[in-house]
C-alpha cells in the first residue's frame, strides 16, 4: 500500500502516454490502484499526501466519450473527492492548501465537461 509505488505502477502501466501502457492491465487493475491510493491519503505523511494530490492533478486515462466531450481524460479521479474533504481541515497549511488546489482543479475539469 505504498502510495509512491502505486503511483509508479500507474505511471508505467496505466498512463496512456507511457511506452509500457497495457490496456489489459489498466482494465483489470486501475480501480484497485486508485482505491489504494485514495485510502492511503489520510494516513500518509505530508510528503506522500502532496505526492498523491499532485498525481491526481497530473494523471490522465484513456479518453472517454462523456456527454459532448469526446475525449475526457480525467474521468477516473473523481472518486478521491470524499478523501480530500478532511484535508481541508488539516492543521498543516501546506496540506490544506494543496487539498484546496486539487479540489479547485477537479472543479474546473468538471465545469469544462458539463459546459460543453
């Protein structure tokens, strides 16, 4: 359940732009990897939390047709939202700020999806 290892696994095998991308691996494992990453958010160190939230902002998946958007590549990360909410009350200002920035980023992505 090491977030760094899970993110490396994602980046190598699930990130569509990776030369090692595997559609079979993605289809079979992406939900488990993301769930483990999300669940580790509350028990991680500051460095790991920042790493996870940065990952959420940077990662993409194979585009899906959602509504009028024919290539929405952030569909896979919205499951993290309930795990981010508690971080908005974190005593660590860096974590609180990064959590807020990540939610703002996801909100912008969602707005772009529904405004088309």
